[in-house]
C-alpha cells in the first residue's frame, strides 16, 4: 500500500481519531495542537485504537506509521499528502487556519476539514485555491467508523476518495453543499426530539437511549432508513409503507423545527440523568466498551457481505494481495491480529477460534494450489477429515500471529498439512496436523483433483519435502 504523510491540525477527539486511523493503516502522521495535554490525550486514544482496529480484518495491516508532534503548523503540513483540519467548530478560526495551511502546504495536497456543519463555500473564503479544500466529515471513533462525507470540487473528491479507501474508509460524495451535510442533518432532527422529551419530562436520557439501542438502532446499522422501511411495508413494499405512515407526518408526532431552550434547568436535567446512566464509567472505559461493541457489530456484518461488512471484506482482499509468498520454507498462510470478539470468559482466545485460524490456513494452501473459490464454484473442493490440535501457549486479543503451513503429503486425493501458529515475537502457540480429502461437490464423495490442481499440489509437496518434520508429528 502507498505510504503517505498526513498532517492533523487539531488533535482532539476527532483529530486524534484521524491520526489513529492513518497511523494504523500505515501512514506517517504529523500533529499540531496548542493544547499542552494534546499529546497525552492523543496517545490514550491511540492505545484504544491499537487494541480494537487491527481485529476488524482477517489479515495483518501494514506496519504502523510514525507519529510526530510539531509545535509549528508549517512544519506539520510541509510535504504532507493529506492535511486534516480538526480544530473547534468556529468559522473564523477555521478560515484563518485553512488559509495558513494552504500557504505552507504542497499545491497537490488534499486539505480536508472535519467540520460538522460548515459548507466549503464558507470555509474557503480566504483561500487562493478554493478547490483544494474539501469537507471531509468523519464519525467518532474515526479509527473504527468507515463513513466520511466529502463535499467540494468533484475532481478533488475523486482523488480524496482513493486516499480514503486506502485507509479502509467509505467516502460518501455529498453532491450538493448544505448545512450539516447529510448525516448531521438527520442526527439533529433525532437529537432535537430527544431534547424535547427530556424538557417535557416524558423520558430520561437512558430511556431514550434504550429506545434506540434495543430497536431501530440495530436496524439502522445494517439497512439504514429507506431499505428498512421497504421491508416494513411487507409484500407491497415501499408504496404500502408510505400509504400507511405518510399521513402521520402531518400529525403532531414530532416537534419539527422547534428547539427547547437549552436553559440551566434543562442542561442540569440532562447532565444529572446522564451521570445516573453511566457516571460509574470513565470516558476511556466507555470508549473501550463502545469500541468492543462496534468491532463485534462490524465483524458480524462480514459473513453476509453486507453494508459496512462488505467494506471490511473488500479491504481484506486488498490486504491479502499484499501477502508475499515465502520464497522457500513453509507457506505463510495466515498473518493477522486476534480480534476482541474471539476472547472467552478465561480472558484468552476460545478453542473454537483455533479451528477458524487453521481453516483459514487450509483455505490459503488451497488457493496456493489453484483450489480457490472459482475452483469450488466449479464443483470441486477439499474437505477436512481430521485435525490434531496441540495448544501450547495462551493467545490473547490483540496478539499478532503468523501461521506457517507445510505440506506433509500431497498425493492423489490426499492432502496432509502441518500448520504451526506462532506469535509475532516467535513463540510457538499452537500446532495442527490436518488431513484434507478432495471431494466432488455434486456426488459429495471423494474424487481426484483436476490435473492442474494435482500438479500444483505435487509441486508444493516436492518443494516442502526437504523441510524438517518436527518430532511431535504423527504422535
Ligand atoms: N466530536 C465529534 O463527534 C465530531 C464528529 C465529527 C466532526 N467533528 C468536528 O471535528 C472538529 C473538532 O471537533 P472535536 O470534537 O475533535 O473537538 P475537540 O475540542 O476535542 O478538539 C479540538 C482540538 O483543536 C485544538 N485547537 C484549537 N485551536 C487550534 C489551532 N489554532 N490549531 C490547531 N489546533 C487547535 C484544541 O486544542 C483541541 O485539541 C469540529 O469541527 C467538529 O465539528 C466532531
């Protein structure tokens, strides 16, 4: 993957998240922020990001980039490919900062602003090259949530999108500039209603959050609004849904544009209820809880190749293409980080997940001999008939692992493999001797591989023939 340099101007909640996303996807990052506590806070965010983000993928991310704190803006932005302004939401401050950024940065650098609500035409007032600036509006935590709304010149948006896909994000081109873009416009409407319900004593902060997280929040995560309503219309679909609920839009179900006055008593009510709801956790604890939940939800969308899960799968293909086959020695069949959701009540990787790792290792060996997904679609495959797993050392969430796979026997229908799973620091964690048998998927019976696959199996077996076979094999 291309190694780039990003400059993050303003390293608070959002700037820190951007820095973590860029660094963990292999970019170098310069940060500038006048707050003396910025470095400490950003490093805490980075620690949280390191424990969650790599586990989104089934392959190892590129080596982490280098982080540098700069005291001067011009040092931070010089030579950067991407500059992300994430300073407080004040138009005059952003306009001045952006002009200063443009003065000291390369003409072909992308300048993004994280603004939640300002339009490019407001932000670029003091710029010599206004088309260089984009709104690049992300979501917290930026290191996990893929969406970034892009508003601005379409050729700059196209160039920026390529960069963002390279760090696993989903760029959404907002084709027409509006206040608050698409997502915050929606969120404002929902937030306004929540504030009214607290103001009118109808519900507490916790009850409102329960109404979201036990219900429509789960639907939104995988189908959004309109696809969900299409399904809710039953067999007659969207037309029926609109006929049924359309008239309600004119009933007093919402407060529409009215906003309750955010006076001291309303602010106090919200703060007190919020403390009762989650005051027992520190912000960093809540962030870790949130991250663990997000990783599990995002990973759960992968098997159906749906919504954000599809994006993760595509990024996995990108990472897999970077895997270099070993010139000699066993095949490197898996190189990944253990995700949070593979851990059990004993605080280590559950035994069932070792089966997953070795199944993935066998898939990689199959792909290496041409028995890939196209081969399977053509009616042939290998089935595992025996595993002998030896658990040597504990494996924990966040551990980087490598699996080396050696062909012990590749003859006719038989493929016997030895997988050794090691920690990135070299410790042997687990081994698996695995017997696979070639199968015809139509008859569901054992069969000979195609001549091409058989030749590739025999060639790999011959290449591995001289490798040492550990004493425990066959024991
Ligand atoms: N918090 C969110 O959920 C969220 C989501 C999306 C976008 N945004 C947008 O991101 C931007 C930053 O918001 P935040 O929540 O990270 O705020 P924040 O207060 O956490 O961070 C702002 C940072 O900017 C620094 N700063 C102030 N003046 C600066 C200057 N002259 N140069 C460099 N840094 C300076 C501050 O010290 C602070 O660390 C805003 O435009 C906001 O609308 C926020």
